[in-house]
């Protein structure tokens, strides 16, 4: 009987982790959609920083982990990559935003 209880606890924990991961990707997709809708904005760098901050804030307010053993999760890493690309290479903002959105679309589907 005890093995069944432990097995159910592990199963429930695993299920919760999977649901949280799916929720994180949905939130990421929603915020990247905002960037795609405003991709022709004149100040795209500022818009990216603002939306990224809102994204992180929403993850924290929903109590979703953004780090695991001092490593960022994939759904945060793709955003950091996009932000770094926008800051370093002017002119590549649109392609990095599209890549971010494409990644989110693949993860949500």
C-alpha cells in the first residue's frame, strides 16, 4: 500500500511540473505575439526590454520557476538570447524576434 502512495505522489509531482512548463511556454508565446504585432515599431529595443520585463514579472507572479540550480530554464534562455541579439547587433532585431516567436509557436503546439 505504501508503494502505491509514493508512486501516486511522484506521478502527481511529475504531472504538475509538466503543466507548469506548458503554462510558461503559453505565457512566453503570448508575450512574443505582442512583439510580432509591433515589429514595425520605431523603438524596437525599448519595446523588447519592456515586454521581457513584463514576461518575467508574470512568471514570478504565477509562482513559476525561472531557474533550476542556478541555470535558466529554456523558456527564459530564448528571451535572453533575443535581448542580447537586439542589444549587440542593430538591424537583426526583427529576425531575432521572429525566431523567438517561432520557437514559442513550436513549443505551444
